């Protein structure tokens, strides 16, 4: 369609990438500096992002393997509900339960069964069972690190690397643009001064 090139042309004009005879040499200088800085950003940011993402991903995978090796799921059985000290405002949010130690099998004695307080859940009643995560000592633990968090951290690390590499480059470009704007303002002042000097000579009347 004939209207499609217009947004692209508008973008090129805003970036100063179109060929326009009205553009001054300082405009072209600014454009080439901007393109050079953009290329520098691509050269620096790409390997930095890959390195940061890889470092974060490898660290996350090590944590995943460690936590999955040290934590296990067991079945906890509710013994009592509303367990807590007197005056505890959160007494109804906990339950007392027992669960086997990770190394205790079904045929071993009950001495290896742990009893403790767990966060409660809706309509918890004595005798209900729920799977929980415990560490090697049998103490309640949080779920091992999910792989999705490792991937997310790697993406965040890559973004942070790009941001870290791009911030000083952006600052350099802003300084260059400020100097170019000052130079352009000076050219405008000179042009207006020439017009004022030639006003009487070039006056049509």
C-alpha cells in the first residue's frame, strides 16, 4: 500500500538518516557519530549480555542441583489445628503435623518421624495429608529453585548488561548532541545577523 512507507520515512527523518539537501554538515556529523556509537553498543553489549546471561544461568543451575539434592518431598499428616502460643494472632494459620524423615522408609520405626508446626491451609483438619518439602535433617524447607527462575534471572542479567553498556554510550551521544545543538544555534544566530545586515539592501521596496 502507498501509505506504508510513511512511518518508516518519518522514523528515518527523526533519526537523521534520510538524504536531505537542507541538512547542514553538522547534522551529518552528528548522524555519523550516532551510527558509530550504535555500532559500538552492538559490539560491546552483545558479548556482555551473553556473558552475563551465561554466568547467571550457570549459577542458577548449580543452585537448582544443590537444592534438589538436599531437599525431598514427604507426606505430612495433620495432628491438630489451631496450634500456637497464647495470644498468638496467627494461631489459626498453623497446624501441627508429623512427617517421616527423608531417609526413613515405610518399614522403619516411628522414631524417625518428625513432628512440628506447619503453615495451615483452608479447611485443614486432623488426619489430612499434604506433601511438603524437607531438608536432609527433616526440617521443613521451601520448594527447590524452579528452572523458570533460573531462566528469568539470566534474562534480567542480560538486560542489566545491555543497560550497563548502553548508559555511558547514551551519555556520550547526549553530550555530542548538546555540542551540535550549540553549534547549530550559533549558525542560526549568524544567519539572522546576516539577514539583519542585508535587510535594507535586499528590501523589496
